[in-house]
């Protein structure tokens, strides 16, 4: 099996996993969040960070060791649009992560702690925006695969 195929497989699997994790966060982040569900959401969010790192590692691997020369990507404005979207999605993920960390503290002190609804709504907006950004990334990838942006 060649390295390009392995890197492509790792990249695609990690991207699909990342989307699934963000969707799971969106599904779990609901009014009444507390207790075991809050702890579960915190674990899922940690997995999100690890999987995002895998996306980057596999993507950079494809850039430098894949079949397509790095210059084809680096000189392509559609590639940079895709990278910009990924960075925006990453930046949007900071608020929910910080909120989960903040909510974990009162949960440790009070097992009956429930996240205020306004805080849940705010974090859901950020996750909703992340999902929107993630939905656009494959459009950029499809355009690149057909030679656009070069």
C-alpha cells in the first residue's frame, strides 16, 4: 500500500469523525445540561481536539508526502480558502471548549449543577457555525479536485 493512499484514508476518516463529533456535541448541548451528560460532553470535546489534530497531521502528510506536489496546493487559492475555513472552524470551537471547562468546575462542587439556558444557547450558536463551516469545506475540496484555483 502506498503512503499517499494511507494518508488519504487517514485524512478522510479523521474528517468524517470530526464532523460526527461536532454533530454529537450539537445533539448533547441542550437546555438542562448537567451531571453525567455534561461530563460526557466534556469527554467528546476532548476527542474533538484530538481528532482535529489527526486531520491536520494527515493533511500535512498528504501535502508533503502525497502523490500531488505541494506546490499544486500551496499555489491554489481554493486550497487556501479551504484552509481558512478550517482555521475559522477551529477558532469557533474555542468558545464551547472554554465553556465546558468553566461548567465542569461548579459541577465538581455541586452534582446537581445545571448549565444556564442562555449559556447553552450561546455555545450551540458556535457549534452551529462550526457545522456550517465544515459543510462548506468539501465544496472547496471538490473544486480543487477538478482543477479550480490553480
